[in-house]
């Protein structure tokens, strides 16, 4: 299971000139990302999970946590359902 969604990211541009490194103001980019729960751990009181965001230009990880429903689906499925309930994932689709 995975999700697909377009996200806006702030990217800091870095330039190298004659061995010196320069950074400029952040630039906002919108990229379609493949989103996958990459690690999950916890117990009946709290589940922590890492999410991989991957596009054609970059990949990054972000951590989330939630209280699991012991009567619900498996914890991985619950993690995806939780992500889709967050405002930043509005419009995300299963892929």
C-alpha cells in the first residue's frame, strides 16, 4: 500500500563557485510524491511510524504518531488512514 499526493516543499538553493558554497532564499516547489510508510513501531497505546516521501528529484522521511484502534485493521493500514485524515494529505489517493 502507498499514497500519491502533490506537496509543496521549501527548497534552499545552494551554489558552488570556485570551491565556495553559497545559499540563497528558499524556493517553494510543488511535486507529485509517492508516499510510503517505511517503518512502524509501538504498542497498544501509541504507534510511531516513518513516512518516505519520494519524487523524481528528492526523497525525505518524516515521523508521525497516533493512537491505534485495537479493534480496527492492522497498524500499517491504520497509519495510512491516519495520514489521509490530516489536512496536509487532503486529496491523497491510494496507489
